[in-house]
C-alpha cells in the first residue's frame, strides 16, 4: 500500500535525525553521564584529599584558643602574646584568626579572619562552628547546673518523619517528599530541554529549506499543512524515541545495577519499606534515605513516571513546535527569528519557574492553575505528578493540552501557508496577525 504524503514527510524527518551519531551518543550515554554527575560529588569527597589550612589564633579572650580542635581541613596554632601586626606578618600560615575579648559576653561577637590567599566555606564554617559551640557551653556553665552535659545529652532529640499516604484504597505507601521534589524538578528540566531543543530543530529545518527554495518544490506535491504536520510529528517521534530509550535504560539500572551496588542490610531495609513495614527498618535515623532508595528501585514507578512524562512531552511539543514552525516559515534566517521566538521561549521559561513553585507546594493554587494552562502545564504537571496528585487533575490537564494543540496548529497553519512563500524582509507582528485572518 502506498504511503500517504504526510507519512513520507514524517519518515524523512524521523530517519534523518535518529541515524545521526549525535542522537545515538546522547541517547545511550546521557543516562550514564547523569548518574556519574550525581555520584561524582560523593566520590570526590570520599577519595580526594582535602587541603589543610593552618590558622594562627590571636586570642584576646585567653580562653578560646586552647579549646579549638584540629580537623582534616583546619589546623590551629596559638599565637601566644604576639601582637596582631606581628601575627599578620606571618607568611608561613594560611590565615590569622582574631578572637575579640568580649566573645563570651557580646550578643554577636565579631571574629576576624585574615587570609593569605583564597579560603573555603568549609574552613570558615569549621571555625565559626567551633567558636559558637565553645561560647554556648561557657554560657550554659554560668547557670551552675550539676551534670549539665549529661542532662543535655539525655534531652537531645533526633526525630525522623515517615510520610504515609492514607487517602487511597491502596495499602499504605511510604513516600519521600524530598525525593518527589527532586524527581519533579528533574522531569521539568528534561521537558524544558526537550521543548527548546526539538522545537528549535523544527524551526531551523524550515528556515534552511526555505532558504534553499526546497519548500517551493515540495509544496507542489504536498499541501503546506501536511508538510508542517509531517515535520512536527517526525521530530516529535524522535523525542519520544529518545525518551522511551532513556526510560528503558533507567528501569534496567534501577532493577539490576542499583540493587547490586547496595549492601545486603540496606536492601533488607528497602524491602521493609516497600512492604509497608516502616518499623522494620534497622536504621531509623536514615529512614528518609531508605524511602528514597525504595522508590528508586521500584521499576513500575519509574516506568509510570516516564510514561506520563512522555505523554506530556508529546502534547507540549506539538503545541510549541507549531509555534516554532510558524516562526520558521515567517523569516528567512535564524537572526530574524529571535524576536518572534520569544512567543515560544518565554512560556517555556515561565513553565519551568512555575514548576519549581509547584514542586515546593504541589497542592497550592498557583501549582494547580499553572498545571492546567496549556502553555505551562507540561513542565508544571510533571513536577506535581511524583507527589501523587488526584488523577482527575492529570486528565483535565491532558484534555486542555489537546484542545490547546488543536487551536495552536490551526493558527500556525494559517501563518505557515503564507510565510513559506514570503522572502526579503522580516514580517512585523501586525503582518503575522493579518496572515492569520486570511481566508
């Protein structure tokens, strides 16, 4: 059976991109690169030697310096009775710390650290943390309470919070709001990246073909609307292919790689959490981390999240690629497109901003309305989905996205059919509106 004309355009646009080495490289290696980037900070902290700073302490209170403790990052040296000027002339130390005489009495004492080069936030935090602790202990001892250290140790509290959903017919499910926030923001960034990159890919393709006068030949056998839809759907399928492959790779890593990397006792705690037995976790102090790992090792959750994200990606892409296609048809080069692309870029940026708000407060009014407005809903809704929002909100958002796509394609088609034959100057907004009104 002969292929339809729009099918031929879709096939050409799809195969032209998926056969490129850059597509194969980013599709296969990007998940591994993301995992490496997430693990790299922890590996650096664990295996890279930290720099040590020698701090010369000029203690005007005479009580702080002897109690300061060295660490792997900071080594303290007591200056003795030398003056501040003499201490500052020392070039064999990394920094000079001046402790004021009123450090124990002042409400907010001002320490001064003179460095002989760049310093780090770790060094500064280590110094202020130790001095604050010494001042607090000294002030507590003024109350002359017997066995104060023992009392403070006994009253110290370190509660953990296990969040359980009780608003569904399913069994209690342990959730991690921190993980939901991280997943929601991550998914929003992925959609932000896909909408911009693949949307501009549609625009660039149209501009190049228009500049080469290829479109004038193509439209003799294919209607402009069919050509535009073929390009949009073809590139959309490329994005879907990449998303599906990423989902499969992430699911495989979640099912096989992650469990193999975790110790047996951690896997036992994860199994307890997945079974709803929160009290069976051996390390209650790390319950939030265990909950996060339990979610990451559930392949079904990952596949459902990737599936929903793919649906919102497709519908959101169809809307925004229509705008990019209209822009590409209206101009002759990339430089002229900069003004008109703001109509597509700004809503995507606003969607990402609202997604961050939604991840912080997923049930708030801003999150709700931004997640059903078609131009922002793709990013905002995927930021809310990991929190387990009501299903009707997802369906409402999808329905409005479909209506938004139909309306945007109609508008973009009006611009496209006129714009691809216009050359020589960048049209004004008023002219583009006139194109839309043409019968």
